[in-house]
């Protein structure tokens, strides 16, 4: 009622059933009005036409889907959801936030609304989805669907930062204002170093030539100042990598710049892994910072799961309002899969069987067996719960291997 999606008692199309149907179909493909109407009629034995569905696809419907997404995120946030109660380094933080974005390709007709890239042949339309994930609670805190032109640096100030937060971000979000914002909030942050970031030597007041310093010392762990009025003290740490890793980085950088080769200095700096952080040296070594930063892998794996198994790469020639509702429906399903299936069952499988659930395998299993979602979500009786556990254990756990999975890395860090 608050969103005006339902102004009176529905005669045919029930809002909850409509929500469930659109969300379910959205992770399989881009559903047309006709396919939604057909599935609604079959599943709920109520005749529905594509015209009736099309009348529902409007701003009020989008507001309704947004409110549902916010509600399920808020409901999960109010639960006790700590991954581990064991005292550890990460447990000094109330939240460990990982922020990242992913790009999805859109129909060219939406270029005006979402922008993209104009090449020599035609404009390419893209949207950028920002996600903020809390590693401590195992939940998403927010999403935004933005034009491609709104890059990570523009989105960075929109993140809510609280006291005792730790934020892990890539270099795309790095600017001195964001580091200062963490310092003011009594929160910590870890960033990969971004070339041409000006850092000042606290003793001399001169700009630091990081490349020259690294060529001389090889490894650094030192206090530096931001180039701002308050000369905020932060920590700069760097360690060399082997030549094979450095060469892979250079090859990737050249490929991503598409013919505009990075400068010689930028390529040379790829021989080191460089971080900027507010965490003091006495609290975490370079190795610890490197391990913590690797936890960004979690949100990247979730993005991969979206695109591989939740149809985020499938967008037909739809209107802007259809697109936003479609993406919101998919995000609702992502939150349901992540918060209400993966998180609780990962804990059960870990404690009972000493195995870890793979997020990618779980997404694939659910989207291939959507009729099992209700069993996974509502398994109060022991029989249903045992069936759910058996399915997840058999089809959704990591194979035994030497390489550590995310959960093993996470607990290794938190318990060390």
C-alpha cells in the first residue's frame, strides 16, 4: 500500500504472487509480459493477460520491488549473524565492508539513460551495479543501479561509514577525502595504491617518489601524510612479487587499456604489491594486510555467480522501467540465495559435515532447481531439513583440493 502498487484488494493479480513470479522468472531469462502472464495463470490457476501484466510494470511496481529488497536486507541485518564468535583480529570490527561494482551490457536504446562507450562503429550501452557486502554478517547492505558514467570514485562518498568499520576497496575508490572520512569516523580502510596518488614524507614535507624508494629499499612499511591541509598520517606498505606475477599484471594492464599502453613507471610498479591503510603496523603485518585484502574475492565471486547463474548477462530490448524492475527482481533473488540459503546452510554443513558450500555451485543448483527453493527456505520439519542438507552436501560443496576456498581463508585470518 505504501508504494501505491496495490490501491485496492486485487481481483486477479495478487502482489505477492506477482512478486514471486517475476523474481523466479528473472533469474532464468528476461521474461516477456506474455511469459509472466502464462506462468502466473499456470501456477496460480488465475487467468492473466499480457496486457494486465504490462499495466503493472510502472514506477509504483519498481517502488514495490525496491521496498521488498530493502525489507529483506533489513530483516537479515536484525538477526545475530556473526560468522565466528572466536576472538580474532577481524572481530575488533563491527563490520568488514567490501565494496565493488560490476558492469552489465544493456540494449542500445537505453544509452541516453545509462550511457556507455561510443566506439568507431556504434554506441555501447552499459549499467554499473554497486554492491556493499559485510563479511562479518555475511550479507549485502546496499545496492545501486547506476549509469556507466558514474564510476567507482563518484560512488565512493555514498558509502555509510561507522565507528569500528573496516572497509576493503580497490584502487578505483581511492582518494584522500575517502581516507580522511574513515579517519574522522574512527574506522579503518585498506586500499590498493593508485599511481599518481600524492603522498608526503612527514619529516621532509616533500612528495614521496614511491618507485625510487622501492628501487632503493625493495620493501617499505612506513608512515606517510596525505596531501591535504591536516596532513593526515596513514601507512604505506609494499613488498615485491615474483617476476611471473608482475608480468601477468603488465599483460592484463595492457589488455585492459586497449592499445593505450600504461607508462613505463606504472608497469615497473607492478613488480610490487602496494597498499595504503589506516591499520597501524603493530596491529597487522604486510602478510596480514594482504590476506585481509584477498577477502575482496568474496564479492567478486558473488558477481560471477550473478552473471553465470542468475541471468544478469541476459537483458533483451526492454524499456528502462522494465529493466530496473528486472534488475531489482534479480537482486531480490540474489539476496534470498545469499542471506537465507547460503549463509545459514554454510554454517550447518560446516559444523555437521566439516565441508564448505561453494557459492557458485549453490547458485547453479538453485537456478537449475527453482522448485527446491521453498524446501531450502522453509525446512522446519526434520525430514525436509535432512533432504535439503543432503542435496547441498552432495551437489554444492567444494571438492577436496590443496587450494584454499574463501571460507578456509576467512577463518584462517580470523583465528590467527
